[in-house]
C-alpha cells in the first residue's frame, strides 16, 4: 500500500466523519412541545373491531405452552410470543428506539423505573379491568407496577420473596439452633467455622447486586424517594450501612466465602462438597437446589430470613412483571390476556410447573403445587414460608431510574472490598455517587439525601 | 478505492495497444459489478455505523417534566469527550490493557515465531500434525475457549489446581493480581497458532536457493534462522503485531466470560467492557464517545507502530 493511497483514504474517512458531524442536527431528537412534555394521559381502552394479534416478549421457560393454551381458547385475540432471554433489556431497548416495541414485555421490578424514564410504557388505567386487578396481587408488587398508584403500567407476574435455606443435617450435627436473627446467624457462623474451618455458613457474591439489594430492602434501606420535583438518593443510609458492616464483619472473620459466583458451577460444587451450610435465597431458588443437587434431597429446610429486630421483615430478590409497552393500540385485549396470564389458576399452575415461577397473584398460594409439601424438602410446605415472607415485604421501596448502572457500580465496589481493597460500606458510597452521576447524565433532577 | 483505480490505469497502460475494449463503458460496468458486493455492505455495516456513533457522541440527553419526564437529545459539543477524559475508570482500563499488551503480545509472537521456525526446519517430523495441532485452538470460538479455561482456573472444579495443591502450591488463578494474566493466557492459547501460521506461510515463500547459498558460505541452521529467515519475514511479524495491538485494545470475550466466575474482573475491566456497561445503562452517547476514543487510540497505535517499524526495517 503506497503512502499516498493511505493518506487519501484517511482524508476520505475524515471527510465522512465531518459530514456526519454536520448532519448532527438531523440526528438529535427534538425537544417535545409543552403538551407532549406533560405526563402522557391514559390511553383509551376500546375493544378492537376485528381480530387482534398481540406481541408478547418474555424470558420464561415453557411460556410458549402457556401462550398456546390461551390461543386455543381465544381465536379473536391471538398472542405471538418471542423468547428474549439472550439479551432481555438490550432487545427491549433497541425495539423501543426503533419504535417497534411489542404490546407486552417482561420487565423485572428493578427495571420498571429505568424503562419508564425512557417512556417505555403506556398507562392502561382507562381499562376498568386493569385498575380492578389491584386486589388480585400481593400488595408490594402492585405498588411497584402502579408506581405508587399513579397508573397501571404492568401486571405483576412472579416474585422472589426471600427466606433462609438451611442444611438441617449439618446444623444438627453441630448441635446448632436455626437462627432467627442476624446476630444468631453470625454466632452460628462462628461455631460452624470453629468446628470445621472448611465449612462456611454461606457465601457472599459481590457480583450480585440484586441479591444485596434484597438484603437492603429487608432492612428498610430505602434507596430512592421523590419530593419537590427531585429524586432523593439515599443508597448510602444508616440502614444500608448496617447491612454492609454486618457482612464485612463476617468476611473479615473469614466466616463466609467470597469466591463463589451465584448460580455458577463452582457454587454448586461447593454445596455438593458440603462446604456451605445455608443459602440466603428467594422463592425461585427451591428448584435450583432440587434440580442441581439431587443427592441432598431431604437435607434442606426453608425458614424465614433472619431479622434485624424482633419484628418479621423480608426482602424481594428478582421476579418480573408483564408491562404494557409504548405504542400499544390494543390495550383492551392486552389487559384481557395479561390478567389471564397472571391471575388465572390454570395459567399460574403451568407457569409454575414449566418456568418455576412463584406467582405474584394472591390466588397463587391456593395452587395445588404450592399448597402441598415438596418431596425434596422433606415434604415440608415450603411455600407457606415464602407466602409469609411476601406479606412482610416493605411496600414503599422504590427502585431508581438508572438502577442498572447503580447495580454495576455497587458490584464493582463490593468486589474491590472482598478482594481486600476497602470496605463493603465504601461500595454504598460508590453506588450513591454512580446514582447521582448517571441521573445527571440522563438529565434527571436528583439530590443526595432526604 | 484509489489503490484499485491506480492498478486499473496501469493495466490499461501496459496492455493499451492490444486491448480489444473501446472506451470505458463496459469496463466501468465490470468494475462496478465486482466492487458493489464489497462496497455496499462496507458502507451499510461499517461506515454508516461509524458515522452514526460519531454523531451520537456529540449529543447530550435533556429532559422535560415530572418524575419520569420525557427525554430528548440535543447537540452538546465535546461534552461527552470531556467526560471520557475525566473518567478514571476509562484510563485504568486503558492502563490495564496496556500492561496486558506489553507482556502478552511479545510473549505470544515470540512463541509463534519459534514454532514457525521449528515447523520450517527439515529436522522436524510429523509436520502436518504439528501445524494442525498448533492451529487448532484458533478454530475454537473465543467464548468457548474462555469457558473451558475458566473451569481449569476454578479452585472448585480444576484438576490443575488440585494437582498444584497436591505438591504444596496455593494457586489463585482468579485472584485480584492474577486474573489479568489468566485472561492473557487464554488469549495466548487462542491466537498463537494463528500468528504462527501467518509467519510460517511467509517462511514457505522464501526461495530455497537462499538457504543453499548460506550453507555454502558455512552458515549454521541457527544463523540461517536468525540472520536470514527472521529478517525476511519481518513484514509478517509486523503485521501480526499490528493485529495483536488491535486485538488487545478490543479485548472483551475472555475477561467477560471469566467475570462469570471471578468478581475480580470489574464491569469496566477493559475499554470495550466499559463501553458496553455504559451503553447498557442507556447512556448511548457516552458509550459512543468512549468507542470513538478507543478507535482513535487503536488507529494511532497501530499506524504509529507500522511507521516506526517500517522505517527501521527499511521496508
């Protein structure tokens, strides 16, 4: 390649770049006019004249069979589903940008404010069935999907109320009581470690912000509030610091492992080798242990999460909603399908069986699969524990509008701390700063503190 | 484009007298027919996205109204670039990757060169086997290779770790200090064979007469390797170095996979991982600016290296 040719090519590239910069005015999206800037009014809720086909995107295993059941009984409202588990939020985000969002999409609770900030949803509250659905769901889930009763943007689907999974055989062997408070849990951790240095009470995965957030939720560590036209960021609070400092103590004393990633093969291997005695988990975890550690059948029991004080309190880890997406012109039909999908016993039973979903609908606890004892857990009625847990979840907890970025910052800083660089509490400072910075980047008015 | 145009003219000049073609019509059509299959996707999937990213990098997000509001973008000048330059995470990812490249690229290319020279000696038996064996890892997709290695690194699963523990060592391949080199090892395993093959094919092109002449002059095999073969294939070595510099700056798959089992790889471990993390937080404009800066750094480093070495090597 001659030098001249190179130069000409570079020049060409520069010209192309300059041209694209010149075309920027066309690139940027215009500011909305005054009317459009106001909160979008609830869309109308009229039944369509003819047949309707709805698009529904989700990540739930076996959901195609649930949708097929609906389609068989509802020839006038056909649903086409797409599994987007490869890149759930990437796919949804791109579709929104292209103006091709489906009518309905699965969105996690912690992603609802983030997507709403991108105008991803329509308010279905014009549909009488949508507002009436409130009574059919566990209270905290409705407060998330209605954004504190300001509209109906999604229906809750499943939840992850937290509880403590305990290897009762290990506890019995070391003559330990099952812990009721976090203090008792720490004492048990010490006793297990003293008895066998290779045995840990649990593991702390710094790369799992969703889990850590569940712990914060349990301690009423409200991360966000909104008042006076501004978001108030309180990721770093006395309650969140209490949680961080508690786990820091366990880590410093080497009572918990920090080298296992949640759900990874090494994590299952550690449980398989009887190196870990408990698991602080969510309702959907029951099938993880059942399916991955079949030889430990009968050795596990599930009890309420240890508490900070004397009163019962729990947190949620995971779970999803089915949201009404922007551009949905078939709200009437969408509400019909969405409420069948998430409140009808037949649909709930199928979703539980095929996808392992723990329903957000109150009718869920009456399902035979959830009312009976589970063989793997000594035929204990483990779902009663999760149902109680769900009732004890703080309903005012709010996720932030840039939660994904905050979670990444939290994880990176927690990982630094577990590698010996700083403390877990520093991660809260880092997450607080990331929250404020990312909100500033998205032009969302925010201040630190209450 | 200019390259091809120049060559085209040369062809016309040398064959001019005998050419049966009159005028440029059919020739232009032929050229276009050959070029369009390349240029159309090149423009659509290469130039347009680059121009789009550059465009995005000059925008900022603004918002009107309420708790959730409505967002729009507007021209923000060099705002996003100022933020990139102020971003300590960005510079530490560049520093990390710089350290990675300074160590991994020379090690990998040196091993590749030795392997290529060995394959080129008449002493080695089973050449075809060794050539294929060395090239094999390149046929394994990067993500699969990283998953495989992650099992070998994991203290819970790895027979290698068990073996080292049995002889009294306490290896921690996923620890905060070691994990960068564990990722470098995966890259080296993946790419050494590929680089070796480029060097080996250059060696194959050297005429045998040169070796005969050298032998007549009493040169040893060693002297032939270092004084004749290596200087002649210098352009290939430079080429593989440039590829490796580019590959290093774009490092993503290996650390992203190892991140699944090691919390010592942060979400901003490499520049590309940082850009991805920023984009996943909906800050496309900032991610675009980061991408443009990475591209410029890659461009400067690879062309800088080519300039530097082509002068030295007298190419």
